[in-house]
């Protein structure tokens, strides 16, 4: 597995997400805990994974507990990125029993989701192990959660593609179509305009055909995205490119395709599945007096 650069958590945004999540869950108060649990009862709880997973999101889980009650003590028992076997205790939490119960569901909603993204990312990264091909995520993220989900991708061992529309120029099919209205040579024209407008940004061109691969390489694109190509077509694209641009394969990417694709010679394989299809991990909070 390659050592992915893990982005910093955007705590300003995360705190807003936590506040919104708690507001929609608690409303006017945790009626059950208030009516059933003694006010000053202290308790201990453990977060346990009920299936194998990669741990991601412990700092976020702690932040949710602290947002409910600053006096809660949160003690991680594993590290971020750890591959946890079923029934591993991932954290121990102590504090006011009402506070623990009030925070429980929101904590798990964040933690289960992030562990799920990290777990599927690790599987994709493992499938490319032994090759020079790097697994990337995409912008197909949950609105508002991009920083969190890209963090979990990297914790799982895959890497992050561009963060948004601002940190890389990516000339996709719709851009090409509109550029083509001005006549032939739309890819070259688009690359040249992008270089002038944003000289500090790298440029990627999406290619659906081998002719577009050739045009993008000749235009001096830094990256060429090979969109929805089969392995045979990608192998031809590698030869046409001849090392000029870095090549990214995307579209229709499944876990079982990764080993064969990695052997073709593409530099990257990007998969929206790392975020949009990640299954939340089964994690429970077990409480004891």
C-alpha cells in the first residue's frame, strides 16, 4: 500500500456539521435519557467494531462527544488507519451517562461512515499493490463532507484527486463539446487558454477516444483521463501518450478490474466508489455503569 498524504481535518467546517447533526437529532432535548437516566450518573462506554474495518474518524467521534459535554473523557484504543478485526475495542469513553447516550447516534453516524470510506479505500489500494499505479478518489462526495471523506480515503491508503474546481483545471467532455463549437482543435485551444488564465495550475484533459488522447498529449496536458476505456484501448493510449502526460483511468472502475488495469501502465486509477458507494461499518457503543 502506498503511503497517502492525509489532508488536515477542516475543523471549522466539521464543527458546523457536528452542530447541525446534533441539532436535528436532539431538538428540544433527549427525552428518553432525561426521563430514564439519573442526572448525575457517571458511566463508561466502549466503541466496538462488529466487522473487520480500517479505523478512521476517531478525532471526529471525540469532537461530537465534547460538543455534548466537555467533561467526557475519550480514550482511543487504536490509531487512525489501523486495520481492526471484528470485535476490536476502538475507544473507551467515560462521563455523564445522559451525555454519553445523547451523543451516541451522532457519534456513530460520523464514525461508521468514515471507517466505511477508509475500509473500501484500503481494498482498492491493496488491489493495486506491487504496481506503480496510484488509487485516487473523485469529487463524488457527500455535500459538505468532502474534507472528511477525502481524509478517510487517505487514512485508508488511497490518495486524493483534486479537492474542488479551484485546485486543478480539468477539461471534461462538456467543456470539449462547447470548445468544439469554435471549430477544430478544441482541445489545444482549451489547454492554451487554461495555461494563460491559470499558469500555476496543472491541466487535465478527459479523453473518450484515442484521437483525443493524441490531441491532449500534443497539446501539452499534464494529465489525460482515459474515460470508460477497456484494457485493450488503455494499452493503446499508453503507447500513444509515450510518457508525455500522466495517465488516469476512470469510469466503470470495479475492485476486480484494478490488478489488470494497474499492469497496463496507467499512473492513476480514480474511482467514485471510494466515497459514493462506501458502506458504513457496523460499530456499536456498549455502555456499562
